């Protein structure tokens, strides 16, 4: 367990929580006030999300029941969760889950939390790669984390099959649980691997190629680490740290990716802010064609796609 995460849990849960009756409306306002250091909009969103998770209510139900009292067990848990969030533990680790695309995924400490901007990779792949919803094809989710990208694509392309690779055993366990949640294990294989290592070992006996590779590799640079939010330090560094310039993993991926793609196969990757041009140049240098750059909803160049030129 991350030492920072463990120390924070011990500190928070050593304090008794006083009991008092509150309505949903009152406890939600209290939660917003406690989290106001995040900014007004984020405080409101986080306080509401955690209360929904605690109570099991949908957003409309939460407000329809606004005047009703919060159950004692929910009140106690909500107070504990708010205190954890004040310690800057990410809400996904507190509640044990995160929303991504059209899915709700289990997320635990040791596994990267899926981000909304990564949904752009899913959207652009669906739009650009040229596979119909009924198409039977094989793709690789490289550095899969929680399995977010691959699961979204498997649920959209209902005849596709996927391989999930990650160096983290903890992340792969979460991937397996999320695949099971959506009944996708039969169309999936899960392998522990340092990038393409496992695929290369398998290929010695049975050549392994995919029609597409999707990846959200680590891309934070040394400079980025100087200005990240405190929440980042609770996440696994190996899933975020891209070396001195943030591009170490793109160099490794692009040197090998074409070898594992069928002719014309697509590579789709997420990149950090300001990295798109450098990664595009590397893609071109490594024999990819039809290279395209896509912005996220904040107008940041976030996703690159290219085809294997073979």
C-alpha cells in the first residue's frame, strides 16, 4: 500500500465522528463547505458524488429526498469520506469507483484513476478507425490500468476481442473485476507485461498481431511533477511518470508497435499537454501514416492516431 495513503487512513479513522441528525440537504451543504478549498464548482460536485455513493441514490433522487433525514450509518460514512477527501485522497479511491464513458469502474489504490479526457480517445477511435459496431477484430489495450479504454471499446464493438497488458498486478486484478462486471471476460485476455514484453514472448511460438493498439501511457515530465495537485501523489507513480521529458514511453511504444499491428492497423495514444507535435514526429519516424491529432474538450491536443505503414 502507498505509505501516504496508509498513513492518511490511519490518521482519519482514529478520530471518532460525533452523531447528530441531518437532512440530506443539510449534510450536502456541510460537505460542500468542508470541500470549498477545491473551488465552488468542484466542491459541489465532489460533495454530491460522495453522498450519492454513500446513499446509493441517483442525482434526481437525492434532491427529491432533500428534506429527509440521512440514515445514521450513511451519515457516519459520509463524514469519514469527507474527512478523507480533505486529506486530498482522490474521491475515486474513497468510494472505490469512477465513471468512464458509459461505465462505472472499480478503482482501488494502486490503479490509475480514469480521466474524462481519456474518453476522447474512445470517441475518436470509434469515429476514425473505420470498424463497424458488428465488426470482428482484435485490439490491444496497452498499459490498461482499470481497463477503462478497452472495456468501453468492447462494449461498443460487440464482436471485438481485446488483450489487456499492464506491468502492475494490482491494476490487472482491477481490470479483471471490471471485465467480469460487464460480462466481457470471454472476449478478453489479461497478461502482466512491461509494454510488449509478454506479447513478444508469446509471438516466439504463435505470432501475435492486433488490428489496433490503444494506450494511455505515463506522460508526466519532471517539470510537471513540480506543479501537480496533491491528489496525484496517492496514485501509482509508475502509471504517471514519463521520465525527464514525459516522452520515454512513447519512444518505447513507437519503436515496437508496428511489429504487433496487422497491415494498416491503428495506433491510438493519449498525450500530455504540449506533447502532440513531438509524438506525431516520432510516429512518422517509426513508419506510421495518416497521423491525426485530436483536441479534448478544453482544446488541448490530447489524442493521436496513426496507421501502420505496412
